[in-house]
């Protein structure tokens, strides 16, 4: 994927004159649930975006908030009559997929963009992500996450390492054909390609990306469409977020399994989808099973060898959390971070799979309050 990432030119640089003035009517949809702490900042971010106001429609859909979220949105509409805004207020919380299914038919833009209340979009993010649709072959696009606290602690360092791997994969897959994994914090879709989402499942962003690719359009990652977010500041919050996301992706890949090795879908069907399907749905169980068998075998052969191996693994985990100015040590830390991130992801995916098989669906998105607290703390400190 890194080879494809490096070799593939940005098609937009070859069609610059065509896309510079490409500003179709768009709808920016934001689903909320108890977001009173993040909305004031989000409102200002929306006002500051570099996109023609007469071509931008905002759609808020609230899922039974019990705080002042609805009041804040209503006040925003009153104070900004120049902004075309639709507000849908549900009395009960059914999950994000349900909220989006309600919002899609009411949104009038030819391109529908999804964002989260706690994600801050770079000023040019909408313009950059929309420009991709001047290419008629592209049906869906997602943006790039930039972490605001990558070096805060061991948990955020782990997320930083994960994001580095994530970006290489998404860019390589997009250059080759399409990527099946999207960022819901900033993702865009052609309106006429959107299908209703199943409401008892999650990862709606990636589900739409796969559905649209199956309709013959590409789903790609755009690194120039940037949004900012805090990484979960501790292991518990990160696990909560990742397990829910992992379960959603596993279910998406399982539902789209007919794409496996299907030449009808080009490199997406023969290379990309099988790789992601295997890594998310099959490999975690095999990896942990064979690791367990290997350790037991070592213990039976020579317990000291097993202890040595476990010690080395713990050392790798510890090394991944260090910082250094030495080039050689930095290379070792980078390798350790990749290995630690990989092993941690396998545990998270296995946890997500077990919960799904036991009938524990995580489709009602769980708000990570620690991330909201991080925004509040940094704002009070004047850091952002």
C-alpha cells in the first residue's frame, strides 16, 4: 500500500482548471447526543468554513439529548438566519444510523457530508473534499484526522502510531482502487448513491463506502480534507471507542462478503476487500489462538524460554512508549510502536467479535466523555 501511495499522482493536479470552481450544493449533516460542551466551538467552526454560503446547507439531527443541546441549536438558528439550517429533534435515542436515515431525505444537497460535533474541520476541508466529486468516477470521499494531543501519554502515542499505519493503508487503497474504511468525522457521498442504513448496526460511514463501491463508483481517502480531534486520553476511553468501531467494521465486512475475490469489482474485490476482510474478521482469532498454542508449547519445552519471550514482548510494549532524539533508538521505537499497535488491534477486534457473537450490539454510539473533557481542559488553558 505504501508503494501505491507513493507512486500514484493526485488526479486533481492534472485537472486543476476543471475543479477550481466546482462548488455544488452540499448538505453538512451533524448528528448530536448531549453535545452542549462541544457545540459552541462547532458552531463557530461552521461559520468560518471556506465554502459558498448559498451552496451550503446545515442539517442537525438530535437523538433524544437530555442536556441543552437542542436549545443551543435553536439559538444558533435564530442568531444566524443567513445560514440555511434544518433541525430535526427526536424524542428518543435510537442510534446514529437511525438519525442519519431521518436526515438524508430532508437534506437537499447533491452531495451529503457527515461530520461529528466534536470534530473541527479545517477551513478548506469542505472545498477540498467536494472537489473530488468533479471526477464522475468518484462516489464517496473521507477526510484525514489530525490528532491534537498525539504525544500526551502512552494511550495517545498508541493512537498516533495507529493513525500512521491507517493513513498509509487508506491512501494506498484509494490509489489502487477504493478504500473500504471511512472516517465518520468527515465523509462525503453522492446523494443519489445513498441507500438507507440498517439501524441495528454501526460504522455507517464505511458501510456506505462499500455500498457505493459495489455500485461501480470509487470510494477514496483525501489527505487534504483535514479535521482535528483529540485522541482518547486514556486506555479505557480508547478501548471503548475502538471496540465499538471494530464491531461495526466486522459487521460491514461480513455483510459485504459477496465482494470477496469478485473480479467484477476490480482491485477492490480481488485485493483490497479480501485483505481487510481477513485482517478484521478472521486473523484476530487465528493470531491469538496460535500465540497461545506457541506459548504453551514453549512452556512445556522449556519454561525459561517462554518467560524470556514474554519479557521481550513486554519490553517491546515499554519501548513503544518512549521518546528519543537518537536516530537508531527512534527506529526501534517506531518498530515497537507498529508491533504494539498491531497486537492491541487484534485484542480489540477479538473483543468486538465476541460481543457481536454473544448478541451484544454496540450500534448506539457511545460518547467518549473523556474526549469532551480534553476539549474543555485545553480551551481553558488557552491551548486551542
